[in-house]
C-alpha cells in the first residue's frame, strides 16, 4: 500500500481553522484530515500558522496571526504569560477553561474507561480565579551585578528578566520575594550560579496561610554559612510584621530539586498555621500542603458528601498525605485509618490530629498496596474507602485489595483524569458502579484538573 506523505512541510505558512483543543490547551486544526497542534489556538478561530514539526500522523505549528478571533479569547493579564511556562490558559475566558476541563474528564472517561451516560457535573470554579496560590518558589540569579528573581523562561533555566509579579500567587508572596531580594542585594549576598556551582542564594520560597495571613520565608542557600544572614533576618522582621517564621534550607547539591535535606530555623516559629473548614493545619517548610485552600475546601466537602457518613462508619483514607481528607472525614465517621508512604507526612498528620483534638483517626506509614492486604488479613472491613493517589493513579494490587474488601462506597479523588479512567474501569469490572463525577478547578489558568467521583458497590 502506498504511503501518503503529510500534506504540509516544515516551515510552510498555512491558514488553519481550529476545531478542537487538546488537554494541554493547544488548538487542533486539520489539513486534509492531518491534525496540527498549535499552542494558543482556540476552537472556532482561523489563523496564520507556521508549521514547525511534521510527524507521520500529526504535526505542530506556531500561531503567527489570528485572522478570525474566538469570543472566548481574552488578553492575558500577566506581562510574561507567553514567556513563562507556569500558566497555559490565560488567553482563554475562565468560562471556557471550566468547560474545557469538564470535557476533558468526559472524554477520557469514555475513551479510556468506556464509561459514559453518567453525570459529569460542571466544573466547580473560583469566583476570582487569580491570586489563589499560597506558596511560591522563585529562582534567584544576577544580571549586571544585581540580584534578580523570576520564573524560568519556558524549557530553559534562564530567568525571565521582566517578571514583576505572579498574578496567580497571593499578593503578599510577591511582595516578600521583592523584599528579600532587595535586602539581600543591598547586603551583597550573591546569587547561586548553577553553571559553576558558586554563589549562595538559590531560591526564595514564601508560604502564606490564606485564612491566618501568617507568612513563612524559606531562604534556600548553597552553603550553611552565609555572610550578613542575621542582618537580612533583622531587616525582614523589623519591616514586615506578617512574617512569623524565617527558615534557611541548605541545598549543596548540583540539582534541579529546590529543597535540600537540612533545614534550620533562623527566626520565629517553626510552623505557620492555616485552616481549611474547621480544621487547623500546622505547616512547616517541608510539609506538603494544598496550594489552593479555598478550592480544596470545596473538593473535600464534595468528597465528604459522596462518602455519605452517618457517624457509625469505618473509613480508610488511602494516599492520605498529611491527613487533610482524613481529618475532614473523622468529624463524621466512627474511625478513620490513613495510609501514606512518606514518613514525615504521617508525623504531620498525627500532629494535626492532635492540634484539632481528633482522636478517631489513626495513621500508618507504608505503601497503600502493601498495607491494604495486611489490613484485610487483620479483619478490617471499611464501609467507605477514600483514595487520593498521585498522578500515576492507584496500583493495580491496591485496586484489587479494595474490591476484595467490598466497601459500600469508594470516593476517588484524582489529579489525572486518564489514570482515573483506567482505574475506574478496573473497579467497574470488579462490581462497582461510577454514579457521578465532579471536576473541581484547583489550578485556574493552568491545564490541571482535579476530579472527585462517587462510586458504589452494585446491588448495594
Ligand atoms: C495527591 S497526594 C494526596 C495527599 C492528600 N490526600 C491531600 O489532599 O493533601 C498523593 C499522596 O500519595 C502519596 N503516595 C504516593 N505513592 C504512594 C503509595 N504507593 N502508597 C501510599 N501513599 C503514596 C504521596 O506521597 C502523596 O502524599
């Protein structure tokens, strides 16, 4: 059979109409059935496109000029949007972002999970989808002898020189990054240079409790001894009363990983506090904590609604992290068992249970796929299991252990619709039925989508 060559050539200029959009937010247009993926193209738009990469069955293009604009196109409010890789959807109305996320969930459930005809609700969005991130970690560099801070340019390690602020992060975090940089610059503290592994200041991290407005500053340095560090701390604390904690983290490795192993308290408290619903959390420099607490509350309330607890249930919270969902569930259940692979997270979970006077939650360190069969052998019979795995989804052994335990209900919280759909197929084949699916927008302006699913044992 004769092979047909792609209908476009590299560097060719074409006119293209976008019919669809990918999960990464690129426009999809076809030339004689051959799909081209073009970042920043929106469905319904016609554009002048330069073909930049031609593969056998699909290609990539660059948007040169929009000839007919979609009504959903908006001016990105961030001045470095097209340089920075952090956000991907600022050129799209928020309404369209929410629709796109819902469609993505629907499509993968159908394509990968062969699940359709069930309610996939409208994505729960934010009233104000800006300034939601409670944490920012910014690289430090130098230009013309001065310290600079900013995110890296897309696919590079070059700091974007004209980045003044990040409008998806809390305003106070922006102000603190500027303050630390200016003071450090005045005191002559040098920036880390990753090419020759010299210099001192690698990153500045700022975390703020959204409810408490307590701020923690983490100064990440190549070595422990830093000249003028005391003066830096002095100036910050005298000028900014919202700062409750200043921590130094030492990272002497040649690595892209931001935080090193050693952390030292320089001033104030080791923890800042924040609150989701009625639960308080103590957050240290290295603790995992959801970056958008407002939306996290909505997500957990939905998970709690799907768990449908009356107070008499035994619940397992698998992949529990610092116990955020477990502590929410514990308020309405008889007993909650949490399992998580990172020992420090489990220490935080136990401390947070204590902080909130919660006595009916117990936490275990280990791989969920190993602890579940052990729990089963011990005679643990949960009424409800809640899972919130990482992007790769649940381990198959874990899914089968869950099926064997026969809980009445499973609540699946997922940050990756593709692995969610794969896992739902296994649960459905094992006698469960997906009843409804709720996408929640935890990360506006980006392509990430979070989903919570209500799953019931068939015939229950
Ligand atoms: C998406 S996070 C959920 C955290 C938590 N539920 C929350 O909302 O903050 C997934 C968690 O799964 C943990 N994890 C990854 N693999 C695991 C495994 N095999 N067994 C148990 N926990 C695991 C990670 O360390 C991480 O804390």
